[in-house]
């Protein structure tokens, strides 16, 4: 309801399935995420909010390196997939915000690795933005 009122068009639905969820080390965390997302797609659709068809990245939080990102990209399903990541640089503000040390620089390296671009091209993946209709 808040998203609709604020004019938000896209909402994250962080429900990982299959091999993408295998990286989530805690069964309790997997179960909690599934429970929180139950009925989420239906609810979003009923409010005309958009979300991607698939989601990946929670299982790789803190360890999203080039190999992990490559695995995700090589196993992406047909449709749109959001890959959760937080690329950037480690600074005092980021460190204060996170309980664990930020992994922004490692994720930035993974995203800008020429090997990642090669996988995107080899797999025929089209990179899109939430700004696109």
C-alpha cells in the first residue's frame, strides 16, 4: 500500500528457488524468506506492482565473487531475474550500517570482471533496468 501511494512501480520479491537458494546456509533463513514471500506475487499483482520473474543473490550474500556470479548467470531461468548485489566501495558509513564488513568492493569486482561480461554475452542475457517499462 505504501509503495502504491509513493508511486513505486517495481518491488523486490526475494524468493530464491532451486540451485539459487542452495547457497543460503541457514535452513531457518530459507524458511523465513519463503514464509515472508508467501502470496507475495499475487499481492503485488493485485496492486499493479511489478516484480521480476526470478530472484537470486541472497544465498551469496557476503560471498558474491566472480565465480558465484558466473554460476548464477549460467543457471538463470527464462524471464527476468534480479540478482541482488550491493557494489560499491567500503567506507566508514557503509561499515557503520552493516553488522558484517561490507562486501561492496568484491561485488563491484565481480560485476566488472571481463569474465562476467563474457558469460552474459555467451548466455545471451539482456541486461535491463528497473527504469525500463
